[in-house]
């Protein structure tokens, strides 16, 4: 079984869904943002404050490179990880991509209510939250679409239902390899 790579914009549910999918499949779960924080010994906001987004993206590339040899794992990536061609190619070798989407209003509502968003997700631009979100979604959508083996809209859905959708997709790919515990 290939790795299941969860892609999508921030606050589309990659971590929450990845954790639940990991639990249901009995596979290890890795979140690239958590690995970066652990390896750097500081929150993402501090990394960006000290070295800008370029430093964060270098650390992200290192984390992804480290995960590339994993097998049968669930991997949640940062929203912008795939702006880098090397990251795309590294994870594509041994991964199926599940694109988690949500409309801009849902994403913004989740960002505002999520403590992790406030403490770890610095702004990506100098625009207001709505303008930034819609602009970056539009910019990244073609890459997400190109990579996606399967897409799930997480707007207004419960985590269990989203995980069920992903498991159904996986069972259609290889019914003997995706047993749900």
C-alpha cells in the first residue's frame, strides 16, 4: 500500500482527518508541520519571524525528504508544500494524494476558531484574511487538482464521514489492502 498523502489549504482538516484515518487503518500518521516544529524546536510563527517563509520552506523540504522513504503511512502536508516541484516528485513516488477542499468561508471560520491557527499559522501575505485565503486558494488549486487521486470537500462534513469517503475510495483501489479496523 502506498502512503496516503493529505493535501489542501490550511484548515481543510488534514491533521484531524489524518489522525482519524491513521486510527481506522492502523497506520502511522505524520504531520509535516509538526515534524518541522519538532526538528526546529520552535513554532512555525517563530521560524517565519526569524527566517521568513523561505526558511520554513527549506525546513519543510527536509521533513518531506525524511518522510519519502516511509511506506504504508498517512502524511498530512502543509498547504504550500507542493509549490515546490521537488516535494511533489518526492512524495509522488510512493503516495496517493487525497485533496481536502473547503470553501473560503469555511476555511476562514475554522482559522478564526482554531487555537493552532492563531499560534502557529502566520499570515501568508499582507492582505486581509479573506483576500489572502481566496487569492492563495486560486493560486494553489491547479497544483492540488493535478496531484489529486481523490478529492473530498470537507465543508459542512463530520470527520467520520470524510474518513468513510476516503476509505471507500481506497477499498476500490485495492480491496485487500485497505481493511478498516
